[in-house]
C-alpha cells in the first residue's frame, strides 16, 4: 500500500538515489573559486558567507557530461532577502554568453515568509536573439524549514532527462524533448552565496540588508558521481529509479506529484506572460 500523503511530508518515494553515491571530501572534489576569505572548511563541512565586502563560491575540479550531483545544505534563518544560496551545474566560464546551466537556488526571504527553492535550466545562453534571457524556472516552497537542519538537494543529469531531488524525493523532471532544449556539453559543479538583490526576492522588491550580515550558507555530504568529460562512452551515470531505467517509478511519480500539488509556486510553462514560442518543450 502506498500512502498518498501525510501531514509531515511527501509519500515515501521508495528509492534513494543518494544511497548509491558515496560522499566525497570537499578538497577531493572541489576548490574555492572566489571569496576565499569567506570560506571555511571544518571536518568536512563547508561554510561560505556573504557580507558587505564579498560573497563566496566553489567549483568542482573536473567537468562532467552526466551524473548525480548533490550536497546537504543548511540555510540562514531570519532576514535573508536578496541573498542567493546555490548549488548548480554550469559551463559559463568555458562558454561565456553561450553557456548551459542547471540550477538549485534558494531565494532569500523576509522572516514572515518561507524560502523559495528555484530550479532552472539554461541552454546555450538561452537567449532569444534580442538579449532576453529564457529561463525555465520552477519554484517551490518546502515541506520543512531549511534553516533548522541539513537537507539533501541534488541534480541528476543524464542524456535523456534532468531530475531535481530534495531528500531523495523527486520534485521536478525535465525530459530531453529536443537537442535545442537540453544541455549536452560538459559542466562543472558550483556552489555560491551572493547578493542578487535586483531579482531574488519578490522580483527585487526586497533587497539584501547588511544590518543582518553575515549571511551564511552551510554545505556538507557532497556527492558527485558521473561521467567526466573524458570518460569512455561505456560510462553510465547513476540511475534515478530502482529499475535502472531513466523513467521514475510509480512511487517516485506519486511523491513528485504530491510536491507539485502542494508546494509548487511558479511554473514557467504556465506563465501567461511568457512567449511560448521560445519554450517549445512546454
């Protein structure tokens, strides 16, 4: 019997992709990218912070062409409007102006409102030719308080789909419907905390307030398993589902639908203000 829902959280997805991937030490898989003075490693846990002088970011040592990429994160409580805490894949340094990206971004908030988890996919700069950026944002609230404890957030990217996970619950599946709407070039894994006041909180209505600094992001339990840019063609990335196939199991699909029905707060495919000729996958 599969429980359809419970007050505490989503139905059990029945499979834990994270349990198939071993944890990597930060220094084994990553390095500081910017703001080294705002980054501290302590017994496997990484703390990065933003204040008036700088934020901070890190980057994987190697690029990947598919795989499972995750970290446990704990967010700052209180007033965090304008602050963006992220874990994502990108090749923007390799392809400036024409890059691919897969994002997990926490949009800071005011104390009376929950954090928003934004997922996004960019393909080849995602421009429309007129300088407009075409994001593929889906935003969620969470069924727990992400400031109270560490929770696992992950991206699974393989040649047929991208799946976003929160504590092994799939929250979004982005299938490859065409080469034009799917990232295929190698990407690095990044994390960062920075001031995104111009857009992060209610489209820029609330800005970062440095009376509340420092703004802290905490990361641990890094999991990276996949095919690097020079892996042999026989390399297979970890699977999202117990069957080993790319599609989610029935239990996983039920859990994902529960999240969408209860916690999805924005879906670009259903935004009437969007030019739908630019997002044919919808």
